[in-house]
């Protein structure tokens, strides 16, 4: 065996951690099921011929492991992260059954995913960056997870790489610390592990899905023997995460509370599953909810945040099931799913977005006058909470009731008006609301000193716009939300 430089002293049994019962069980079952090598082959990717050695097949006997990989395994091109960090690729056989089910495929042969070593007992949620292991007589170190490219699509015969990455069942590359040889049924022995180094599952999840998570990115930078190229990539992601307004990409939330506002309307309270702080938001801003995971078949809808901007343990969105326009069509896909969601279910969201409804620095002392109908109270309620936090703020809320009243939100609005002397709330039934018009507003606030925010049905919004235009208040009207 060659005398290669070893970053850390390696001694069998010299663990730097106390193995858990689960880890001991895993260690006892770790072994090589197949050793696979492949030659160079030409494939067509995006109308271009490229060489690949991803087509690997099992080989019998003992196979030498040198600094750059297995004897007889083709090396097609230099790796940008350094060929020594891609010397050996290992893939857990436990994932084979998953992909056979997912792809409705007959059993795959060993080496199907381009791995040199098909292994058992080493999964991504247990293996850590920098782990040192003995495979046969060779000593290898976990360098980084595999990030698939288009060659995997060519090997599988379908657009597979994005599915592969999203599953986080990606396997891992190893660098060679001590040359040796490997063979089928060889045991794998864990020699060293840093319990503070991230697992491969964490690494893939944070770098490719949760790159909004600055705390998680900082943790990745503490990984043992982190390659310089990965360090640069993660530092760049961290810089963007810290500079982002809200967060980048999609963040996963869990429903921790649900309140039925009426028969077809629910308020969902959403908490970050990683228990990270939530981004601030302003009154009237929205969350875009994404159903369908990270697949190409997503459904996206934006919903106003109806909770207080001053309370950031959760976000609350209020959703009404959108009825089909005719009996032959289904109800709204996303709204129906959200209204049926139970506590503990999860969904993806973008960061709060949209223009705030109020700017105290530019309002010029004008009084916010909020005109809502039915669920239109939802985007205006967060603005009322924001105004409550301002010193000496005043507001008027005119609410027209309807057939689908969000009872809980209205109760909160009344409580806000009761505890704030300069908040005024007027509720009207539809038959009396049309007779009220701008004259009712004028009694409390001069129209030239008011900023109007309107949210409700299309008919409600148009009626108020016409009324306020006639009264000369056109310049201060903002339509917040128009239903139907």
C-alpha cells in the first residue's frame, strides 16, 4: 500500500465519538455488496456527443484502489473540485428498492447509478463529511455528496437528475487516504468521525434546497476536511442569504394550528420546520404557497398574511376554498387542499412579498381608511396590527358583511378597535352598505386627509371606487385585493 499523506492519525478503534446504539448497529452491518468499474462510452447530451464512464458493471476478485480511484475504472475528464476528491463513488443499495418503486422499474443491476462501490449500512443521514472508513484494506475519507449531472439522465434514460437530487439519496465521493484493495463482501469499518461535522443529508438539503438558512450554511462551513471549492460555494450562498430580503428559494413550513373561520374558510398558522427565525413582513404582504414539492408539477398561489407583523413565531394565512364556476369543474386545486390541511402537515413557501400598504414617512399625516368585504379583512388586518404599533396612529375600518364571514378575523379586528381609542370600526350589512357610501366616511375623516385601502369582491371594489371618485378622493385609492 502506498504511503499517502493522511490528514488525521488513523487507528482502528480510535473513535473521536461515543457511538449511539443505532450507530453501533449500523457499523456491524456495513459492507461492500459489489465492486463496479466502467470504460469510456459516448453518449449524446443536448445534441452533443460526450464521453462518460457512468456505465459500470460488477467485477470479481480483488480490485486495487489507488490515489485516483479503482484499477480499470476510466477517468474521463478532470474534476473542477480536484480528481482526488472524486476518487471512489459509493452508493447505498438500500436506495435501489426506492428507485425501482418510484420509477416502476424491474430490479436494477449493481452499478446502475454509476457507483464504484455498491454498499450496505451507510446512509446519507448517518454518514458525515470527513468520516474515515476502511473499505477492505484501503482507508478512504468521505469528501462530499454526489451532485448529479446530465450524464445520469443519459444513464437512466429519463430526466432523472433533479429527482435524484431532491430525494437526497445521492451517495457520496471518497478520497483515498491509504491505498489498498477491495472486493465483494468486504466489511466496512468506521475509523474516525467528527460528530460536529454535518451529515451528507444536511449538506445536500442546505446547499441545494434550504440555502436561505444562514445558520445551516455556517454549520456546513465547520465540516471536517471541507474542500476549498465547496467552501467558496457555501460562503457565496451565505453572503446571498444574509443579504436577501426575507429568504431565497423555498422554505418548508409546518401547520401548527388551524382555525375554521367559517364552513369554507380556514386560517393556517405556519412555523419553520427548522425552528429558524421568520423574516419580518409588512401589513398587506403575501406568502406564495407551493404545493407539489420541488417537482416540475407545482401549484403556486399567493395569500395575504393575516397575522401581526409584530409577532413572528408563525405566519398566518387565511384561505377560502374556491368554488368551481360550474358543476362540471372541480373546486380550486390549491385552496381545496389548504382548507383540508391538518396540523402537522407541511408545505413550501416563498418569502413575504408585495408592496406594503402603509408608509408613515410618506403618508403626510393622512389617515388610513380600510374598506373590506368578507375575506377582504385578511390583508387589512395585518395593516391594523402594524398601525397599532405606531405612536398615535389613527385608522378607520369599514367592513361589509357577506355570506362567508371570517369570524375569527373579525373578532380580532373588533378587539383592535376596542383597545385603540383612535381606531374606529363600522360594520354594515350589504343592504345598508350601499346607502352609506362616501358620506359615512366623510363624517369621520375629511376625504382629502384619507388614504383608502379596498379589499373585497369585484362589485364591492368597483362600487367604492366609483363612489370615491365622485367624491373627489381618486388619488388616494389603492385596491388591495379584488375577489372574483
